[in-house]
């Protein structure tokens, strides 16, 4: 009996000890930040301790031995400036990249595309971009597969919000055009091709049924799609509104690819969440965006890349012409929109140029009207607001996901500093920066 009683007591003690350990949880991580940018207040704080547990920020306090306490692992970023994980609201991570061959997407297998997407995702994360909004892919739903693989821990990459496929008119800006005569484009590349209100509704629901986080409508022609013109509307206001209504029924937003002034205004009046590109926006369109609270996501770095690489690699004269017609107009429209107080979020069209180079756009945003703080906010707390995730993402604050970037200098003094990455953390886990 005594031996039985001793065994029972020992079991009780062991169970109690295990429960106490579980209650204590894993040891927290404390990031020692030499400087920390509070994007909510706009203040640069010195010598801070960011305590992290279960992937979330617990506290942000001045660094002292007491702030660390007896428990916890210390990550020493004391030599660097720490900013929130950056957020790019216009990427195409699942695509291989722009070339002179318009038919290139048709020549890439689904397996190769998956591997390319995994590589692009890793490079994007290593560049300090812990969240992206991926706004379309030619092979339908490839981005959904990549998002889920990242979420399941199969491959490293940023948190992804994805569009699944383009809602585009037949032969429009979201189609693969300029292919050899007789080429048959498989159905998986045309999931969202829609003509008329009824087809738009049908395909919005198809894309959302497959797990997309948002809808991307191609409202005008595109710079990089042969046979389309950026200034020409491709959908009526009623068709865009149908997409907005169907998406809203399921708690989703619509992003509208819109270069031309009329296409922009149709999309804004139809209720889209954001205008992508906005290259040929006019004063009326800016005022309308301000009135409706519509976001502008303008890729103002791309034009220089297309001009240089496109000419070097023999991209078509049509694409080079359209790029020339839109680049400076887009930058001037961006400057006016900043001055008018339009909601602005950072977006690069990464995939046109190599993934991982996303931060090259920041100096352009400062050159065309933003302060360094405004540019950083566009890629942090503002981007989180665009996504409707500002309670979870966008700043280093208690309760939010522990997404952080350490850089070698002060980006408020030199915005290009955001490319000098020294450390990245996503959901409280340090990211390997090895090639």
C-alpha cells in the first residue's frame, strides 16, 4: 500500500510540474534594439527591449537588465535600427518574371512555377518584407498554393494575401496575348476572363471559392500586355461594381489595375478598395479618391527598370512606348496625390523586376513628394490599414505579430538604408539571411 501511495503521489507531482511548465509557456525572446522606429507616433526610440512570446509583441520598454529579467533569450540588434516588417501591396511572387517573350508563362510547368515561387518568396522575406499582397497570377490559383505552403511551414516566405486570378476582359490586360498563331491558352490561364456583369459575378465567386483573399480587376489596358492600351477602359462601372458587391458579400475587397484617368474614376465610383498603378490619373480622379477614401498603390520605380532592361533585352517597341508614355506621368500623379492627402500604400509590381529588390522604390517615393517617415508608413501601418489588419500588423506594438527588420543605419535620414538588411524576424522567428 505504501509503495502504491508513493507511486500515486509521485505521479501527481509530475503532472503538476508538467502543468506548471505548460502554464509558464516557452521562454520569451527579447530583442535589444539600438534604435526602434515607432511608426504609430513617428518617434525614433533609443535602446529599447522588445519582448516577444508566442510570435507576438508583449511589451516595448527601455533596455535595462530588469527589462530582460531572469528568463528569455536575447537577440542582440543593439548596433542597428529596428523597424516593423515591411509590407509590399503589389507583388507577383508566383511568376517567373518579365521577359521579351510574351508566351513565357505558357512554357513554364506548374512544378517549375512552384519552385520559382518558393525562391521568390524566400528572397522577398530576406529583403525584410514580411507581408505581401500578391495581386494576380496567370496560372490560376498558383499563388494560393504558395501562400498555403508558406503558412504550413513548407517553404520560407512572407505572409501572403492573394488574388488567385485576374478578372479581365477577353484579350484584355490580364490575358496572355501576342502569342504565335494557333497557340491554345489552357483554361487554367483564363480562370477570371469575364465579359458582362453575370460572368464577372460568376468568376469572382469561383476565385473566392478557391481560397483567394481579394479580387483583382483589370479595369484598363496594361503597359506590359500587347494589344492593350493603358489609357483605355476595359470594364464598365457596372461590371466593376458587380465585382465589388460579390466580393463584399464574402468580406473581401477589390483591387483595380487602372492606368487611365477614366478607368480610375469608374473603379473608384464602383467602390474598389485600391487603385493599382494610377499612371494617368487626373485632378478629378485624385479628388474622387480622396472623397471615397480609396487607396493608391503606385509602382513608381518600375519605369526606369523597364526602360533599361527592356531596351537591353529587346522587349517589344510597343511595351517600351507605353512605358515611356506612363512613367513620368505616373510620378507626377503620385506627387499630386501625396500633396492632396490620398491614402497611399507601398506597392512595387515586383516580378516585373527581380524579387528581393522591393526596397529600391523607397528613394523614388521620397523624391516624388513623401517624407522618409511617410514612405516607411506606407509600407507598414498604412499597408496594414489597406488590408484591414492594422490591429495585427504594421507596427511594433503589444499584441501585434512580431515582424521586424534591422537595418544598418537610420532610414529617416537615408531612406535607401532600408536595403542594408542586418536581421529579419517574422512572427517572432529570426529569418536566415543565407543565400
